[in-house]
């Protein structure tokens, strides 16, 4: 009744294995389909930002309840804000921030858009980010703040802007355990920057209230 042909047995075994793997593959596709669709939206949104395609980007941002404005590139961790800061595009930067982009999200190196703007000497971009509550004392993976990086670059204008927005000159990094003030003191070429730090110190000192009469002590 049943064939004892070895080739028939092998064929039946292969058929069973095929059906099993087909079932597993179908289940995998059904589980991962929503994730794949979400990744596709993220990819297409970031691509629209890279391509400066305002119409396409707005289409994604206009969806009710959408948080895609803060999506990240899966390989770099960059957000749309990082992308527009890299090309020094203050118009797109302001647009994305107005749409709810978080200015404090870091990429895989720990660089926030503000840290990136500092590295690129993009002062207008840094000013726009700070106006939208970017954390001026956030650090990258080396513990460097934007102010430390600005001191390294001897960027007086950026140093002044960061200090005006509350940058801490005494916060130390994790590489050398030194602060922006320390680095400014050890580099003779940064006298103007050290002067900005000392000026900020004076501005933070509490001023006496009212008029004072008589000798001190």
C-alpha cells in the first residue's frame, strides 16, 4: 500500500521541511511588516529632509500624533536636526524646531545638534537651537560640552554666545578632567576667550542692593 522507494521517502521529508520553513517565514513576515513600514517612513522622512523636499517632509509631519520629526538614522543615530545643522541650513532648522523637533537628542557619538553646530562654527544655528531650549551643558561621549569644543577651536563668538546662555566654564570632560576655563588658561592663544569667561563670571556675581555707606568689615 505504501511505497518503500527510498527516493519517495526523501522527497516526503523535503516537503515536510519546506512546509515548516514556509510557515516560519510567513509568521516572520507578518510580525515584522509593521516594523518594516515604520522604518520605511523614517527613511523616507529623513530622505526628504536631506533632499530639501519641504512638501514631502510636511506630509509626514502633518500626520496626527506623528513623532517622526525625532526619528533617527539607524546607522548614525542622527536626527533631522543633525542633518540640517551639517549643511548649515538655519531655515530648515527653525522649521523642524517649530514642528516639535527635540534639540537635545544625540547621535551615536553623543553629539547633540548644538555640539555639532559648535564644531561647524555655525553660530546662527547655535543661536536658533538655544532659543528653543537646547541644553547648553550637554556632553558628548568624551564628556566635552559645546563650550569646551568652542574653546579648543578658539571661536570667541561661539564662546560668548554659549556663556550668555548659561554654559558652565568649570564643567570638566572625561578625557583629561579639564574644563573650558582650564583649556583657556593653558593656551596662550586664547587670551580673548579667557577674558570672555571672566566677563561672564563678573556678570553672574550678585550685585549689592541699595546704597552702601561706611567702611567695610
